[in-house]
């Protein structure tokens, strides 16, 4: 199968392929001449963006019947690339690895064209466990830095906070936004810039294109249609900058409504976009937990539970309670609440209330900021500290 390595720009896809995997091949006896490397985003390979020239170059590089390894970086720069890859599949002695920074090329083209002959390998920024494993300091310092500057590998390597901040702000404007604008031929750059700011301010909050459009009209006097907003959000998602979490009705067992939650693939980029001004710990740790669950291979939705409570004059009041995350993997399911603290009885009631109204026996977990070891309360809910959750890959199995 063709191995397709996807993920946000600057998260380490090329390093994984051209450095780590190449080193592995060489150490296991593969001849350097049998590794073909093409980085299509480099000006030196501009000619090879032509599909026919690229295909011919690859054929010419294969001088014998031995096994060859092809590394094709940023394949979305090549038009009709799926035809080239399909042709390469017919070469029995060629093992193909490609990278891309745009999910659209994978979902709309590769899945359709390859019909089960392509495997996606999704790469994320550094998880906290990876970041912490090389951090020079204790857990508290590492956690504070990760919450502020995220897990992009280059940001983690800078020595000073100023370097980290400038790097994140620069690549957001000059790499990510520029890439989205050019790829999708967006005319009004200010609109999508403002949209990014709104989404960054609203991580962990339910929103939809219509609501954002109304905000533009009432507060800014601008006409920014909900259809255009929806398209722009899709562009940001396709570039892996943000992820969408759908709402799932737990009792009704169905997806509901247009309101979604949006999370940033890297919280450092989110914070940089807002000039590090909005540091709401509750929303940031929720974003980090969401990303961690994706890294572990789970499907993650936002849960709602319909309840009817007694009101005045004998009336019943309908309420929708929220479960932060409904987490699925195969036949396994977990319900997760994320809390900054559980120090008061009021806080505990707030976090436990929705879990108490879920009518099934799947595991219910509350992740609370801090270093507390996991334990079970009298209702069978698992309460665990953030440190335990992030540093133990099988923490949900406690």
C-alpha cells in the first residue's frame, strides 16, 4: 500500500520521513541509491510538479530490479497526483511514501482513487508526554509552557519565550493563513483572519456559521454570509489548523443540530493568534484533552443529555446537559468531563450532574487539572489528575 503521511505544516512529517525513516532504512542495509527523495514544495523540484516529468524521473531513478523506496513530500503541489500514484502502484519493487498538509487531497482523491490501496498515517504536534520527555524542568513548569506555547517541534526547541512567541505568530500569518488563502483563492484576507480570531476566542464553546455571520453584521457592520463562513471553516479544517467536534445526543443515539465545537490542532498557535492575551485555562486544557484523545486514535464527539427536572407549580423543565467528550474506539466508549478543579461541592455537582443522567454503563471519567492520582467515587466515576491522564497512554483503562 501507499503510505500517506498527513498533518499540519511544521508538525514533523518531513522529518519523520526524510530523517528518521531514512536513517532506519540505511541502518537496515538499504542502499542510499535505492531511496528516491522528492520534496515538491522546494523550488529546486519545481519541474517535478509536472506529473509526467515526475513519473519519468522516478522510473529513470530505478536502475535495477531491487526494492526502491520513494519519499514524495507535499504531494498536493502536483496536479493529477492521484494518477501518478496509481501508476506507481503497478511497480512491484517500489514502496511509496507521500506526505501532504491538506486533508482534502486525502479524503476526496486518494480514498476514492486507491480503493483500499492507501494507508493514512496521521501526524500531530508533540503530545504533552513527548514534550515532557525532553523538557529540562519539572512537571509544573513543563505544563505551564505547553499550555502557552503548545507542541510544534520547532517552538519547543527555542530557548526563550520571546523566540517561541515570535515563531508561532510568524508561521501562523506567513505559512498557515497564507497557504489557506492561496490554495483556496480567497479574495478577502481580512475576513478569514477575523474568522480565525473568533474561532480562537471560542474554543470549547458551541457555535455555527450563522451565529458568526450575525456577529459580523451586528458588531462590525460587515456582510459575511454563513455559506462563505462555512466554506472558510472547511478550508481551515482541511489544512489541519482546526478540528470539528459534532454534537451527539446520548439518549437519542444520534447526531443533532448545526452547533459544533472547534478546537485548534495546536494550542500554541491558538494562543499566538490572540497575542497570548486570552489564557482561559479551562478552555485550553479542554483543547489539550481533545487533541490527546485524537492522538490516541479515538473518535471524539461532544455529548448532550436531555433531562426533565421539577420546576415551579408542578411543571417539568426541559434541560440539555453537556458531556464534554463522548469517546469511541471500536466497541469501547467513555464519557469524559474536563474540570479545572473540583474543590467545592458546587463544582462537583456541576461536573457529575450530566454523567448521572447517562442511561448506560460505559465508563464515566472526570479529568481534573493537577497531579492527583486516579480514584473511584461512590458512584463509580473515575476522577484522575491531568498529569496521570497525559503521561499514561492507557489512562482511560484505570
